[in-house]
């Protein structure tokens, strides 16, 4: 058992979106595996999931990442 609690990385003025709680936090408050960020503003952090969906879709449409044209039938997903 550890004697001291390990502090989360980050600093005030950085904004994060907590995946576990579905909330925006400054600091951060939750562990790194449960958050997205940092973002420059609270507003950007509040749209983290929408931003991730848009980026995922753009990557799916990017021909550089499309394995189907090579007859591979797609990636791991």
C-alpha cells in the first residue's frame, strides 16, 4: 500500500471532459484514463464527445486509412 496518494497531472486553467462522470472539470479531478483533454476552454471541453465523433468519422473517410481497397476487408473495428 502506498503511503502517499499519487497526484493527477494537470494544472488550473486546463479543462477536461470526464468520461466516467460525463462532466467538465478544471484541473483535472479524475484519473487520466477517464478523461479527455486538456482543452483551452470550458466550452471546448463540453463538446469533447462531439469533437471525437467528428474526428473519428473524418478518419473513417480518409483513403489513407481505408484498408478495403487493398482487399483486406477493413481494420480491427
